């Protein structure tokens, strides 16, 4: 059997184990299973999913062909043989975006909440959020027009609100429901329609700021600087300082899969191949 066939066969088997574990978890949660039993199944599922990703990547080829008895596989060398350098200036916008997303990704996907001058709320998906500093706690995101050339409401709200305007950044659970919420909120909607009324989660108002009931965490931040990017870039860099982070009280350090962008237009979660991917045009 060829090494490629071995990879496919074993990763397919492990993928079925992950699906079985997901279904078992759903049943146990519905029946009100104990926390210890559920956490063990979650650990089994996550480890199996990670193992499948290691197999399909080729990292365990030495184990599959019997060429090594070492408990630790040697790291593959993808750039050790043939290489291809691409002049990124010669690519179209779509080609350039896809290549950069492939190399820099995967990236977490968030729903970002802002308000306009009348207090109307807006939600928009964002995968450009990044950490700038831990002390002080600064993050940034890049905002521009959408693919149709329309200035995003999120950007308009922040620019009109200026320094000090409040932003809520909602981290999403890595499931299809969250992926569908991203797709819904990415579409252009009339100004009198709030994305909060379209997504599956509900609005929770609290002292620290708006919360999304289906989020796994929410960062509340305020704008400290708005910068135009160089070289005639259409996007602007929004720098924010984190004021608070809200988590479910019972979560503690529990590991929950997050929604991530695994390619230019594909969403999944960050625990390895779990049998699903959601394609969207945003």
C-alpha cells in the first residue's frame, strides 16, 4: 500500500472516531451526563482529531512505513526539495488574498459589535483581530470596504464615534451554527436591520458592554487610535485597548473549539479535522 493510501485510510478511520465521539457527546449532554464523563469524551475527541491531522500532514510517515521505531517522529522538511517563489505583485487581488490566507492562517473569526450615533447596534465578522501588546492590553483590526465597495457599518461607526468609542469582540464556538451566523452577518443589510436580530444568539446587556449569548468569550475594548495604512491602502488600522474579558463562570480553563478561517473562504474549528468545513463567500 502506498504511503498516501495509508494516510488516507488511517485518517479516515480516525475521522469516523471523531464523529462518533461528537455524537456520543451530544447524547450524553442531552441526558445530563456527569462533568467528568463528558470531559473525558471531549479529551478523547480532541486527541483523536489532532492525531488525524498529524497523519494526514505526513508528520507520522516514518511510523506508517516502519522506517523508524522512535516514539518521536522526525519533523518533515517541506522546503527541503523543490520550491516555488511567487512574485505577489503579479497576482490578482483574489489570488493574493488566497495565498496570504493560506500562509498566515488559520485565524480566529469574531463577530464585532459597534453602535452608531443613534445607538443602533451592528455586528460584523472579522478575522483580522491581532494582539499588539499585553501591557497595556492593545489589539488591532484592519477595516475597509466590503467586496462590493460598500463602506462597512463597523468602520463608519468607529470613525464617527472616534477615540473612546466602545467595541465588543465576540469569540465564536467552532460549530456550524456559528459559521452560519458569520455568513448571515457578512451580507449587506439595510441600515434599519440589525444583525443582532438575524444571528442565532441573543443580546445580553451588562455593565461591561454587550454580550452575545452563543459566544464563548467577549472582549470589551475602546478605540485609542485610527490609522490610515501606507501605500494608498483602502483599509485603516483600528487600535483598541481591552477593558474587560467576559467568560462563562463555569468554564474556567475548559478547552472549547473556536471558529477559525482555515482558508480564504472556508471556516472550521481549531481542534483539527472534525469532519466539517463551511464554505462562504464574504
